[in-house]
C-alpha cells in the first residue's frame, strides 16, 4: 500500500498533468459547459491539494489513513483517464472523485 507521502506525491503529479498541453488542447475542443466543469474541478482539486500540503503533516497522516484506499483508487482512475482523455465525462468524473476525497480530508481539519 502506498504511504501518505507517496499518495500526496502521486496526487501532485496528477494535478500537474491537469495543466498539461495535452489536457488543455483536449478541453479546448469541448463544449463550453464541459470546459467550465473541467476548470471548476481542476481548480477545486488544486485548492484541496494545496490545503492538505499546508496542514500539519502529523495530523494529516493520522486523519488520512481511513481514506487512503479511496484516495488511491481515485488517483489511479484519474491517471488512467489522463492517459487517453477519450471520454470527457469519465475524465471530469475522475477529477471529481479525487476532489470529493480531498474535500473530506480538508474538512477533517
């Protein structure tokens, strides 16, 4: 099982990929409503990640344990969708799954 630090590192990498030219180009081709949903989810994910990174690490590790497997699966799903971005709805949904777990973690603090 991944450690909390590894999960945060993997999440950082995934969030960085959301800002990549590949993703940007794909999103530019989508309808405005899809673009707006993507931008909202991407911003929320980035914001939650930033909040988690600034929390006291010891508290984070303790509180993150119960959500570790759920976050790991959400990150894996997001990474899989980032590889192809064939299905925009699934792509945005996978970002949303990560955001929901991060929101729960941030609420703990």
